């Protein structure tokens, strides 16, 4: 059956049955995508809230036992709460020059619950001694003990988790030892059961079928709104009783917007399954992979960027980034400026070197052409993190090959990387590494495009008396553009997000001045532990590159030939 053009689509009551099924499936898919993303966030919030509550409870218990030990010695730990699964007291004896404990002993040990006793008790004792030396170092240097070092968890085979908390025993500013307490903790039931989502999907299917009766004719796109409502209502119902008002409103609004903006187009896709089944057999596996691996994670990332501390925060994460009020994050505008400088300089060198080498390799009288092609592709074939580490060692100020080469020519050695290095030395080191990685791709693309140019055009140009430069400018470049401009767009996207080279070569030195946006997003996630801020950073990067790709295609019109 042929597809019916949108201009003559039937009204609601005249739609074929498979059209109604397509509308119902559309509402089901939209509700499922938004609902799964939101449900995943509730699971994340539940786990975070549970961990914070557990840390507060067990951390407080450890502090109370540490206070008892500080006042009455290790034996005072016997007064600890009997509900604690285990209590240990370590008495410090000091450390040697290598930070290894000397004379430190476990002075008190109590297991109120046999399940908290590990099978390898000597391993636990050694871990206590190592942890005590670690806390001793923090107290001696008058540094706060990180939360990550105050707690540890081990899952038991029968389900509960042994969650342990540590506290330093300090008397008159001097480290005296450490306390370890533990509880058996079970994971609570989720705030929003998965069954809620399953029921909501059934409701979405029914409402989508009902939305198909709304007429497509009229001044207002009522059918679009009807599909949006059919997806939004079940999503909102899913999170009733979850204890978070925002989790009722925002997923429903997202589903409503997706249904209103893209519901009709999605319904046409589902109708195409009936109208052209053979075509969809080929694309369904790829689409399923895209949905699972790209669209769902992307939707969850977008959603996460509007949260902070598990609560809906609107544009707060974006405001912190753009105004520079996010603690621990470098100036956004400096980082953006350097990212643009980094991208433009790299892509310009990639294209310049790649086109020049492709022109040389395209010459008919060039000998050993195949060998040259293989050698020049090697930098692209080697994994970029390996190449980055090799170049970093070559730029080593003390024994690197680059300074060795400079000394041969009598040039003073340069402190390329590390302490005391300058912005420009770090930038040149990272730039050199990425140029080495990037020019083979542009060379391969250009060489393929050059070999597709008919030789008749050059012969005609020779008859007209055109010079080499005129042939390059009037014949070669216009015919290279349809292949080269998309490659440049791809190169810009790759270079804009070239995490490995910056992270492994310069590390953002000096003082985060050579960090790019993607490394700042990684820092927000890995070091600061702010996943929401990192998600907002990533969303800003996405929109920057989306705008660039759209503008580049709009201005150059390089892809017109491929679609005409």
C-alpha cells in the first residue's frame, strides 16, 4: 500500500485501523522513552539518598565511639551501640619514612553479628592498619579526611551489605588511633516501582489509540497535541506517590513536547512498517541499537543536566557554568576560547598537510606510491592514547627526543611539560601530537576525492592555457568541496572533543589553561563528583557543535551535490 501524503490524510474517524495502531504505538514509545529515562533518575536518586542517610548514620556512630575512646581509652568502645554489627579500635604507633605503620595494633574488636566477620580476618586487620596510617597522614597535615576515605562497603552473598565507617581518634591535636564501626544494610524498595511504568505503558497504548480519532484537519494541530497528551498523562501518572512533585511535572512536559513536535512524524514511520515492510526489516536492527546506545543515554543526560543534588534545579547548572560560580570549575569563556583556538589550529593543519600530501601521492609518476600511503596512514591506525603517551615522553624536558634534537642544533632545551612550563609550550606539545594523529584522515579523504575527478577536465584546462594554480583553484578545489567539507565538519567535532590528547599530554597545565570543554566536563564528573554539572557541560558542547555543523552546511552548501 502506498503512503498517503500528509496533505490528504484522512480525518480521525476515517483513518485505517493500522493508522490507529501506529498512533497507539507512537504514544507507547514516547511514554516509554521518557518514562524509562525518568525512572532511571529516580533509581539514581534513591541510591544516592540511601547512601547519604547510611553515611550520616554510620559516620555519626563512628564519631561517637571515637569520642568514647578519646576520653576513656580503647576499652571504652565496649559502651558502643550494641546494634552495630562490629566495632574495632586501632591504636596508632606511628609510621616510618615510607608511610608504613610501625607498632600500630588492633586494641579492641567486637563482632555483634557473625555475618560481619570476614572469612579472611588477617586481611581485615591489615586493611585497618593501612587505613589508620592513611588517617594519621591527614590529621598530621591538618587536612580534612575525604568522605570517600571515611566509608567502605562490602556486599554479602545473602543480600545485605556490610557498610563500615571510620573515624580518627584525636587528643589535643595529636592522632591516637582510629575507630571502625559497621552495620548490615539492606537496600530499600524503590520509591517508584517498575510496575507503575508498565501500567503507564498500557495506558499510553489506550490513549494513543483514542488520540487517533482526533481529526488532522482544522486550524490547530489537534492531532499533534492529542498524541502529546496521550504520552504525557501516563508518564505523569507513573510517578504519582514518588514523593517528588518535579518528577510528575517535568517528564510529563517533556513527553507532551515530544508528542506535539515529533509524534506525527513518528507515527508515519510506524505506518511505513505496514506499507513498506521490506525496507524496515533492514533498518530495524540499526535503529534498535541507536535507541538503546544513543537516544536513551542522551535523553538521560539531558534530563540529568536539569537536576542538582537529586532535586530539579532548572537552569541552575547552566547558570553556574556560564557565570563562573561553579566551585572548582575554570572560567567557561577562557576554556571555550582555548577550545576554539585548539580546534581551528588543528583542523587547519590537518587539512593543509592532508591536502598537500594527497596531491603529491596522486601524481602518476610517483614511485613507491603504495608504500608511502601505508606509512602515512600509520599515525591514524595507532590508538590515539598510545600515540599521546609516546609524544608526551618525546616532549619530556629531561630525556625527551625533542629536546635531544634541539640540542643537536645548538638550541636551548625547552621545559615543554610539567612544573614551571608555560602555556605555549604545553599548547605546542599537545598541538603537535594531535596534528600527527589527524592529518592522515584528511589525506585519505582528499586522495579518494582526487582520484574521482575526471582527467578530461584537466586536459581541457591545459588546452585553455591554465596554470597549475588556476587548475587547482578552478578545477580541483570545487570538486574536492563535497568530500572535504563534511570531512572538515567531522574533524572539527573530533578535535573539539579530543579528550585523550589534552588529558594525557598537557593535563590542562599550566593551571587548567590548556583544558578544553570536554576535559572540564570530565573534571566536574570525576574529581568534583558533580554528574549533573558534567551533563550540563556536555549539553552545551552538543549545542555548540550542532550549531557549527548546521551553519557550515548552510554557508558552504557543500552537500548539495549529494542530494540533487
